[in-house]
DNA sequence: AATTTAGGCAACCGCCTTCCT
DNA sequence: CAGGAAGGCGGTTGCCTAAAT
């Protein structure tokens, strides 16, 4: 209601800025002892000069043991985010429930970066230097070329999305609908966290209906289609996912035993990681360049290309 | 080698929802 | 039921690093 954040606390005595390792230790010890709740009592107990919100954020985004920190989004994860964003909008917390080890902040940052990139490409395409882009991104991967040369390009997707989709469809053509991660056998129910707030991000989530590009934001829908690709906007209606493939690499949830069983084939945090399905992480080598051919046929959307 | 640009990420802000008294 | 407190969430900003020029 009328409360202003921090109004009830003396903001002057609150520490801000980057967290020190010692602070992290204190926070971890606190969660060990009391569970991930009552964040504001961390300050009231005199443990840390941080706001409860700040403590919670730090825990959720960095200290929680089941996070994929320092690991780029895999192509699979990218695709999931793209599809769910189209479906739910900017409901990052909800989307994150479908991605083991990813936080809402991760998803948000990923999306933001992607949007910037798209905006920049569109702007470049609308300007006089699209040839410049060709020069800058000459290394179209062979697989990417196949996608576009076969006329399967969907102008609503970035290069890596199209490539990802293409690659994926060849790997497992039949996939079930996306489902959120559930505690299942891998994660304990919220109760085991000490009966904290049941407003938890893991709560029951409606299984999303099939994704449809018709639900894309209007700004994207305004983009003109490339010749001979109009059908694709609806072809993607049937893109399905196997929920098993999403949940199968949910790590054993062991709050304080260093958490993650390392995914097979890659140590965490090192980059270049591979996941169970063999999909490589979205390494620059594969997805680094956009197919400017895709953009050359496009006119800038009436309203969004100027900035 | 210096500068610019873009990507990635951590953390803060403020609004909203839910819980508690 | 009303109001305050706490937590959740999305938007935004700023810093750091790597790549490009």
C-alpha cells in the first residue's frame, strides 16, 4: 500500500553496492540456520547492514546452490525463453521456473541483451550501411545457411533462434508442450524450507498452451515477412517441447552440499558447457553472427526503427 | 597501444501483492 | 476490515570485460 520501500528502515545505515565475500558467508550461514525467509531480520539481528530485500536478492540471484552461474544460455534455453516470452510476456519469474538453475534476473538480462541486439540490427538494416553488416558478419555457419537457403527463414526470429529451431527439429521432431519445473523428485517442496511464504515462485503454474507466434508483441508482428516465408509464421504454432527434456537435468537439490551435480560433459561455470541432450551452449562460434540476408529484404517497421 | 563498442551481469528502485496484526 | 510490514517482481542503471576499430 502506501509504504515506501526502505521508509521503515534508516536508509543511511544500510550498506549498498557489491557484496563482500564475508557478507556472503554471513548470509549463507543465516539461511542455513533459519531458511530463506525473514530477510529483514538479518538486519534487525545485526548480522548485516543490508536491507532484507537486498539479502533476498543476493541469495536468490547468486548464493542459492542450484544456480548455473557463469554459464551462457544454451540454445535450448534460449528457445524456451523466446517461446515463453511470446506466451507470457515479460513474466521473468514465471519463465525462470521453466529453466533449472536460471533466475528471473538471468532471464531478464538475457532478454534485454537480445532486444538490444535486435534493435541494433534493425537500425543498421534501415540505415545506409547494411553492407557494412555483411562485412562485419561474414561467417555464416553452414547450418545457418541451410536454414535460410531452404526458404525456412522466419523473419520473426533471430539467426540463432532460427538455427536453433532448425537444429532442434532435426534432433527431436516430436516434442511435448513446455511445462514448468516442478519439485518432482529432484526438489523438495517449499515446506521443507521451513514453512516460508507460500507465495513461492514454484507454486502451481498452469501448463502453457501451445505457443503461437500470433501472440508475439505487435512491434515484432509489424515486421514484414520475407518472400515465400509467410507460411512460417503459423508453422511454428506446432512447435512443442518435451517437458522431460526440461526437467531431466534439474540438479539434486542439496542446499548446502555445494549443490549441483555437474552436468555431464562440462564443469560448471567454465563456459562451453554441454547439456544432456548434446546441445552445445550458444557459443559465439555457432551463433555469433546474424544472417544479414534475413534483414536485407526487410523494411524497417514504421514506428520502431528510429532512435 | 589507445579508444570505442557491445555483451554480460549485479544490484538498486519502486510498484504490487500477500501476510499479519 | 484497514493499515502496515515483508516479500516478489519487472524495469533500469552502472560497472566490468572482451572484441573490434
